[in-house]
């Protein structure tokens, strides 16, 4: 009798592979992503995985999209928890501050996922189009639109301001994970995050 290698139906195998890949990314970062290793974990032949992901780069791209959605949801929850304020401009600045802080906090809480989300497959680089449609970056762009609408920032200065805040936020997250700053106590990191983002946000005001 022919041995059955898996109880998963091929129609659901893609979802199962992605779930396991995310779990591995959380534990081991991008080094945990291997189609052959995933096949072993799920209990199917390596050939079966190629029906859903044509290669390692294809798998990584799917994992990165899923992480981006998780990060965007985390950022959205932080904004939803903000207190109500009367001033639209103050609300706009609070939203962007919260989004940026949430980005850094996610990196600290989920270092494996954060590193996976910012990794590259061999021989490939993230395109500008990938960034523009990245869920967290979409939230970031929407928050900047509110800064312009409420008069905190002019449309002419918006591009440079976006780069300033994005590089500050992403750079701080990376430094707190992979530089000597990682050794700071948690009680030191939180105020550092808030003060750094606040300074950058004040620096781009017209």
C-alpha cells in the first residue's frame, strides 16, 4: 500500500506552509525559511510545496506580506488607543507619533518577524513599488496626508519630511535590535523611542 505523506489537502497546503513559515520566522528570523524544511514540518514532499511557492524568494515575499499586515494591525491598534483631542492638528501629530512608536515596539516584541520582513532573497532587492504598497508604509503616508491637511506641514516639504520620519523610525528599530543599544533596559528604551520620534516630528514642522 502506498504511504500517505500528508493529511493536508493541496487546496489548504499553501496556507499551512505560510503559517509554519511565519512561526519559523518568529523563532529564527529569515534563516528559518526553507521550502524543504517546511515540507518536512508539514509532512509533504518538497515537490508539493512548489505548487504554492515556486522558489525561496516567492515564499519569502508571501511571508513578508503577512508580517506587514500584522505590523499594520499592531500600529492601527496603537492609534485607536489614543485619547480624543479637540485639535485636528494635534490629533494628526499624535497619530503619526503613535504609528512610528508602534513600528519600533513591534520590532522589539517580534524581532524574528521584523528581521524577516526586512530581509532579501539572494539576488533580489525590494522595489520602490513594494514599499509604496507595504501596509505599514500606507498608514505612514496617510498620517502625513493629515499633517498636510491640518497645516502642520506643507505639501512641498512633505517628501523630505516622510524620508526623515521613516528613516528615523526604521533606523531606531534596527539600532535597538542590532547595535549596542540593544543592551539598554526596557525602562530606558521606551522613553528613548518617544523622545526620538517626537524630536524628528518637531523637526519637520513648517
